[in-house]
């Protein structure tokens, strides 16, 4: 055999192997990029669905508030009416919870401007929520409505 032919064949084989390794690396990167793109699209889709839910839930919260008020002001002799209102409230609350809505804890909690909107102050432990006027809610990690609260001023 001719040593020059062997060297040329070996060089060609080495060159082909290097190209194959380079193309394999490019394919791996392309697959990783595709997987990352799919993951980002799923996250974005989930985010948009959550925001659409938040918009709908924000519109429904005043209805739930009004039902709660109606329940508190039940006229005498209206037990049947009360049960109907209570069932509606429970059904709506369950539907909201199933959508990821969670009420904020307020009374007895330290005042947190990220969660609470102080609309009054009164006698009580300083910077502690002493009364809730309107419920606040989170949807997942997002606060969709701050709780309207009364905060203690440190006086008794």
C-alpha cells in the first residue's frame, strides 16, 4: 500500500469524524433550544390563562361581597331565603377556590402594605389589623385585590 494514500484516507476520516462531532453538537444544541422554547411557551400560556382568570374573578368579587352582605342582614322569618343565599355563596366560593383564588388573612395579622389597604385606624395593637372591611384575595402568587382594613394605632 501507498503510505500517501493511507495518510490521505486517514486525514479524510479524521476530517469526517470532526464534522460529525460538530454536527452532533449542533443537533444537541438545537434540541435543547427547542425544548427550552416549548417550556417557555407553556409557561407563557399558563400565565395568560391565569391573567384571564384574574380579570374574570376581579369582576365577580363584588357580587360575592354583596352576597356576603345580604347574608349578614337576613330579615326575620327568612330562613329559606338565607339558606339559598348561603348555598349560592358557598358554591361561588368553591368555584373561585378551584380557580386558585385564596382569601388573605387579615384580622390579628401585622399590617402589610403589599396585602392590606389601611382605610382606618383605631385603638388596638400598633400596626396590627383589627378589623376587615373588604376581603383581599390572591390568585396563585398574585394579589388581585388588597384587603381593606382598620389598623391599630397603639392606643387602648
